[in-house]
C-alpha cells in the first residue's frame, strides 16, 4: 500500500484559508452597481495557504 503524501502547503493560520473578501464601500455607482473592493490577507497575500516552513511561525499552540 502506498503512503499518502501530504501537500507542501498548509492553510494560512491568519485567515483560515479565506484569503480574500469583497468589502462594500457603501453606496452605488451611477449604473446602480454596489461599489466593492477586494481585501486580501496580508500574511498569505490572498492565496489562503502558506509554505510548510512558514506555517509554524504564525500558528497558535
């Protein structure tokens, strides 16, 4: 039986894998669309994962 290889990346401990969020600025533009911006996690830069070596640095005990 073959061994299961763990992926080299882990879920970011700062955002729990939810790396990007759409934030509303309030109000609507002249076409009626809601104005939003995308906010990315500063630790993982919007990927939701961190490398194995960096995972232990920000992880909680």
